[in-house]
């Protein structure tokens, strides 16, 4: 079984360091991918530090993977060596309980195999994209349209689909007013996608510091949430409010921004419980909901949409050797707007 170089956390406090991992020999329906780039998702920080519990070590993070096909199993007929592909947040499923179809496979958590910090159906630990290569079953490998560059497309495999899904489900488009709360790795893609759908886009951020950036990304308007008058001026304005920040907010204040029968949707993980007034939901039939990643078919549609509209992440590319510094900068919210690791930098590591 082949060994490949990778970066892994050995404990919640160890940080990431060079190591080697074992990848399986390709099976008939497998695709072997040389990893070119891997985006850094905030989930990588949380999981490697065991902030959510259940971490398994050694842990190789990374679920925003782009690369080149190096080999395919004998049953794979629609991909070839040299093709450009991507891998997102999960690498196998199954829906053994019959709860879903391919459009909702990612909801069946009992069968879902995460790209890292999980176990496959044989009980073998999964390792992510901070590595030289990865072996994935063909149904979970996504073809990358030619219009999407390998580096700036990597964050689309998580952050992109996280925003595309709710925009489609809650029908963002012409005549709709969408508010994006937070302008970070998720929020900046939310602005680009909502604008491409034809919606009127407003960014809500804590201070006025990111106004120019928001407008340059395509937002029509911008308001600081630290100004109490913002919630007065914007009351009842929006058809959809998407919260991309990982903080507990005054959900009632944000619900009051909605028009009747509209939704407040969380795509960021709140860092603490919050409370919601029943009256804010009942009187005008408003909803508060959540949305995470999307299915493989929906992710494929997202990639095609981004290719048509020229949407990629705004990125800073780094070598893997700078990953600790990148994590520290993410902790300080010091990135505009997404770090992407050039995994070819692993070649600089001395032979194990």
C-alpha cells in the first residue's frame, strides 16, 4: 500500500507537522488524484483542535481539494489520466437506511464518510487533502470545468456549495433582496453568488471597515451591525438573510429584518446557544433554518454555475510549510478571503 507525504495533527495541541500516511490501493471504481491545491476551511482548525469533540489522531485535514487524475480503476470509464477534478467534504455515502437519494445523500449521517476525521465503510481512518494524493470512489469525484482555475476553485468545494445551496433553495434571484451577514471566506462567495443569481445584495458586517471590499465584490449596499439604527432602517426589507459568521447573534433582531414568510438561514456554526422569541416567528410566519454542504449533483451544478459566471474565491496561496501562520491569521480574521495551500510544496519536505 503506497505511502504519501502529508501534514497531520497528532493531538489537539500539537499543531500540524510533516508525516507519512498510507493510501489504499485503487479499487475498480476508484480514482487516484495528485492533490494540486487544498483550501483551508475554518472547520480544519476546529477539527484539528478537537473543538467539536470526537477527533481522531493523527488527523490530516482538508476537504477543499483540487488536483489531477493520476490513475483510474478498471470500472471508471468517464475520467482519464490528466483530467482536472475536485473532492469536497465527503468521499462516500450509501443511504443504507433509504432516507435519501443522491440529491440528499449528505443528510444520511450514518452512512456519510467525511473526507477526513472519519472512517470509511471498512473502518479505515480517512485522511484529507493536506497530502500529496488521495484515493476516492468515482461517484464522489467532481469534474472541474475548464474555466475554473485549480487554485481559486478549491474553496468552492466547501464554501461555495455552502452558499449556493441556500441561495437556490430559498430562491434568490431577480426581484429578491438578500442580506449576507459577515464578509469572510463564506460571505464573500455569498455576495458573488447572490449577485450572479440576480438578487439585490446587502452586506451586514460588524463595522464599516469592509464597505469598499463589499461593493467591489458586487454588493449593492452595506451596513454596519454595530450601529443600532441599521436594524431600524432595514426592518422588513429582506427576502433572505444568510448568516455566515460563527457567532451567536441577536436572532430576534435579524428576524425583524425579514419580510413576512421569509427565512433567516445559518451557514456559520454559532459558538454559543441563542434564544428566539416565538412571536418573531409566529406573527409573520418567518423561519430560522440552517444549511451546510450540498449533494454531489448539487455541487456539480454549482461548479458549472460558477464557471458560467466567472466566480471563484479570492485567495492567498501559501506553501504547506506556512500552515501554522495561516491558522494564526485565520484566528485573527486576517485573510481576504481564503487561504489555499499549494500542495506541490510538500516536495520541499525531506524524504521520511
